[in-house]
C-alpha cells in the first residue's frame, strides 16, 4: 500500500529541511493520491522539474514505491520560466496535483528514487 500524497510530502519537506535546503508546498493537491511534481530551483534562474515516473518504470519487487523522473531539465537545469509554463499545462490536465518547490544552490533533489 502506498503512502497518501499528503503524508509523503510532509516527510519529504522534513528531509529537505534537515539537509539544509528550503522546501515548501506551492500547490496542495488531492490528499489521498494526487500526483506530485517537485521543482528544484538553483536560485540562479535555472531549475529542474521532477514528476511521476511512467508506469513502465515500476517493477514487482517494489510496486508501492513512489518513483520520480526528470520531466524538464538536466544537471545544469533549464530556465525557470520553461518549468512554470510546463506546470501550468500540467495543472490544466490534472487540477489535483501537488507542487513542491525546493531551493538548493547545488540542485540536490533529495529523492531516493529519481530516474534520469
């Protein structure tokens, strides 16, 4: 059984803060199962966007884990305006999604399971 989105996000925010990065919920989604998008801002005008990994990335060994994949960006990031535009389109498609923003100059995502 997978953790509810609200509980997972609370734990994720705590981890980011423990590691010394600022993280906050920008948009609250469905408490039980809303999709989660994580924007990692490098505070230099660039960022990387992570979102739910495609279903093909899941396996039978860990079917309940949350997996994330890079939706937009790379190690150097992309312009934050591009990410904001993508998030706007995602909200139109799924109004129940969550958006978490992390501010970290090193671009660390603090995700245990992020696919490239």
